[in-house]
C-alpha cells in the first residue's frame, strides 16, 4: 500500500478544499467586520435613546450589553452559515443545547456571577455611587459589570467583588437615603442630676452644626456603668461615612464643652490594681518589696 501517495492525496484534497472555501471565509470575515461596526453604532443609538430618560447607570450598562450581545450573536450566526452552508438554525440550536450542559458545569461560577450581575443591574437598589457594606467590605460602588462590581474602599483601595457575593449575601447600603441616624455614648458621674444632664446634652446636640434638629434628638439614660451613668445620644445627619464622622466630631466637642460649662463631670473609669506578694528579696540578699 502506497502510504506516501495516500497522504499526498489527502493533503492535496485538503488544500483544494481550503482554497475553495477562501471566498466563503473572506465573506464571513467581512460579515464579522460589518457586525462589529453595526454593534458600535447600535450601542451609540441605544445611548442616545436611553440618555434622554432618567434610567440608572447600571441598567443603562445592561441595555448596552444586551444590544451588543444580540447583534454579535446574529452576526456570528450569519458568518457560520456562510462558511458552512449546511448549517441550519435547528442544528445550531441542537448543538448549543448539548454543549450548554457541558459548558454550564465547566463554567458554573462564571455563569453564576453573570446572572447575578444581570439581576443586580435590574434591581433598583445599590446604584453606582452608593456606599455599601458587605462581607467586611465597605466602600463606594464605582462600576458594575456582568461579572463583577468595583468597590472603592474608604481608605482608597479598589476591591473587585464577584457579583454572586453581593447577590447572595446581605448588603447594607449606607447612602440609600440622604440622612441616617448616628449615635454616641456619654457618661456622667453618679452624683449628677440626670434630668439636668440630659437637658444640657440635648441643647448641646441641637446646637451642633450638621445636626438635623427637625428629625429629632434622642437622649436615653442607658445603663449604670462602673464609674458613670451612661446616656445614649442619637441624632440625624448626612448618610455618607465622612458626614457621619464630621457630625460626630462636632457633637462630641459640643457636649464636652456644655458639660464642662455646667460643671458636670465626665468621670474616668475606675482601674483596679492587683498586687501580689513576691519572694522576699532578703532571702536573695536584698530587701523585701511588693511588685504591682
């Protein structure tokens, strides 16, 4: 048997078949190029229509992705038919159905994050610019994609969070509204008239800048501590972390100054010192002493 001749014949037939398919490949590449152009213009047209509405930025990104993905799927399908004329929509869908099972198992995490990203973009809460807290991550949402969300931490680092984490776990949105409640604990000495102290603290908090007096100020005697009676002081201010820190700084300064002016003591906590006996140093040739 002439193996060399058989191999030469197979290579020759393959080469002839490749040459015959060159026009189809060229047309398919041209279809892909046209698809790329159409996808770009379609996204721009979509942005023009969506930009006239008050739609969320995350939902706008989702619409652009769906438009681009739809055009690319249609374009690649047309290119595949040009290269393989026997390919039909039914055979393609059948092949995709069989392959989807294997691909689904192989890329389970990727698809999970993809669908979680779609659902995150569709829901109204957690918009770009919100400050969130989830699984120990606190920061500002900068970008939401179909697979991951970019969260800029308050210290400046960027954290890339898979969408499945944000979808399956509780997410605390700190900036869902413009104001939220803040609180601090203030302790006064036991010999203080609590009604008078509460009145002094209330006036100090209401006079502090950035405090929303119209939403109310709460002063509650909370507990008997070791060296003080503690008040829980609550007020409303801006919802961002910085607004909370600034308002707490102003409230603490105002309360401290008001209590000092009213001669109300903020006691130090008692510290218990424990002493223990040591071996007399005289037994070692020195004087005995206690060691705290």
